[in-house]
C-alpha cells in the first residue's frame, strides 16, 4: 500500500478537524422547541436572517425525526405485544424513514455553513459572545454524542501520528512493539514460573504452619501442667512464708529491744562527742583567727616590700634607659674612631706599598745602571785593548822590512 503524500495527509487531518469543529458548533444548538430568546437576539444583531432560517429548519427537522422515532417505538411496542400473544417469530425492528434522516443531515450541514459564514451569529449560538447567552441542553449533548466527539478527536490524533510517521519510523515502531510483546511474553512466563514457585512455597509454609500449630498445642498442654504444679508450689511457699514471717516477727521483737538500748547509748555517746568536738572546734577557730591575722600582716609586709621593689625597678629602668642612651652615643663615637683608624691604617698600608714599589723601582734602576756601567766599562776596555793590539802589530811589521 502506497503512503500518502504530505499534502494528502494534511488534507485528511484538516477534514477531520473540520468535522470536529462542526460537531462542536452543532452541540451548542438548542434542542426541542425553538428558543425565542436566541431568535430575538440573532434578529437584533442584524444580518442573521439566513442563520435564523437555518436554525428554524434544523429545529423542524429534529422535531420530524423525533416524531418518526416515537411512532416507530409505538409500533414496535405494539408489535412485540401482538407477537407475544400469538407466538410469532422474531422480526427486524423498523427503521426511521431515510428521507427524514437525510433532512436532518442536510439541515445540520446548512446550519454549520451559515454559522461559519456569520461569526457574530456563531458567537451568539455558542455563547462565547459578550451577551453570555448559553444554549440549553442540546440534542447533541447526549453521552453517545460526547463519546462520538471524543472518538473522532482520538481518531484525528491517531491519523495524524500515523500519517506523519515515516517508513523507517514505522519499522522502528513495529520492531519496538515486537520487542515489547516478546518482553511481555517473557514476563508472563516468568510470572507463571513465579506463581508455581509461590504455590509450592505456600504448600511448604502450610506444612510448616501445621507443624508449628501441633508444637504450639503440645507446649500449651505442657504449660498447663507447669501452671498447675506452680500453683501447688505457690501454696506451699505461702504456708512456709507465713511460718517464716511469724518467726521473723518474734526475732524482730526480741532484737528490737536490744537495738533500742544500743541506740540510746549511741545517742548519749554522740552528745558527749559533739560537746568535745565543739570545744576542739573553738580552739581551732582561735588558731585559725591568729593564723589569719599573722598571714594578713605578712601579706601587708610583702606588699610593702613589693611596692618598694617596684619603685626600685622603675628607677633602675630609668637609669638603664639613660645609660643605654649614653652607650649608644659612645658606641657611635667609637665606631667613628674605629672607622678613622681603619682608614688611617689603610692609607698607611697603601703608602707603605707605594714606598716599597718605589724602592723596588730604584733597585731595578740601580741594577740597570750598574749593568750599563759594566757594559760601558767593558766597551772602553775592549776599545783600549784593540788599540793596544793594533799598535803592537804595526811595530812588528816595520822590523821585518
């Protein structure tokens, strides 16, 4: 089956929306006898003659349809009564004349066209105008008509979703639906298995409950026996306790006199001890007062010594501050003296190094002069030696000639 195009799909959706809009408008049309107030209101608005004519035609068609249905209902009732007496077979129920039904359809379509053509009249009929004129219960306000309207609205949504869905989306939806169905089947199987397990466990629990009931009955029997023995033991204990209580009362009355005598002696001893302790307390209070007075004197003496020491400390702090100022001045002076001495020593060291360099230079010059003199004397000696040697050679030559 070929898929509709977008325009065709939109045309189908528009047709369904138009049908819903018409049904909504028709549902506000008053039913039964003509509504004179609405007719007067439409005539006062002006330009609604065609709408009034369509309304009157609609009311007439509805009245004819209702009369036809009433006649058919009367005939059907009479026919059922006649058939019941004569025992005839079942016959098909008569239908309303198709011309009457067609007249209702035609009047409805004409009324919808007129109301859509005249917005003022439409507002007047639907009660959405400013006059707030609501129509009484419509012939189309029945539960069946409301169900039809809701079914058409749902059909519109489903058609829009179906027509707007692509082939791929539809395939995906089918696959998803198949997967969900398979999951549901699996869940159903699991539920059945769990139900069987639950039934088995319930049977086991029933057996256990039966065993527990038997054990409970046995324990109740044993408890009754124990309670009976306990009551007998209580009676015996009560008799023994009466005897023991009587013996205890006798012993108590005998020991009570002795204890009373002891209490009297102890009260007398307590009074005597209290008197002694009172005297000791007075002596200790006197010692305490003397000690407190001595302590107060010592504290006053200590405070005076401390105040004197505090004055000495303040004087020493003042003297220390003054001497510190002098020390800072002397340190600054001696620092300057030390700096001068260091500078003088540096200058003497530099001067001594300069003198040493001068002395070294003079020594070098003296050595150089000595060498120069040696060289000069050597040259002079060689000159003289050459001269002397030359004179000797000349004389020797003349002798040979």
